[in-house]
C-alpha cells in the first residue's frame, strides 16, 4: 500500500509534532524556528518509529515481514522551514523494506 500525503500528515507527522510542541491552526504552517536539538531528535525519532509501526498491506493482505522506513538526520531536518516541508519530504522519500 502506498501511503498518501494525508496519511503521512495525520498519522505520522502530526503525532510526532504533538510529542514535542503545542500548536494552533494548520500544522503545515508550523515553523521549526524555536526547536532545540532535543526537540529535533525526539521529533525525528517519533516520525521514524511511527512510520515503522504502520502495517504494510497490499489489497488488504498484510505483509508483517515488511515495514515502512525513511532516512532522517539533522542535515535533512535543517532543510525544512515548516512542517509542510517535512510532510512533503516524508511523502516523497519513505520506502518499504524487510524488517
């Protein structure tokens, strides 16, 4: 199953953001300006672990031997100005591979 941008936004990025910050309005406008290194680390780890935990399925058939994954690091994070950038990166760069 392909993960849509809406799934990435609501099931991966939004919970990760909630783990480190409060926000109002559309999360896509949320800026990383005030993120400290600890916030960044927790946020990136939460995105990765949440993405890893989404079951891989195809046509309703589960494939538990596979998982979704993504490469995330401080360098990638530094390219993002807002959550929108994070959502777009995650949507375009996740992969499926063996557990």
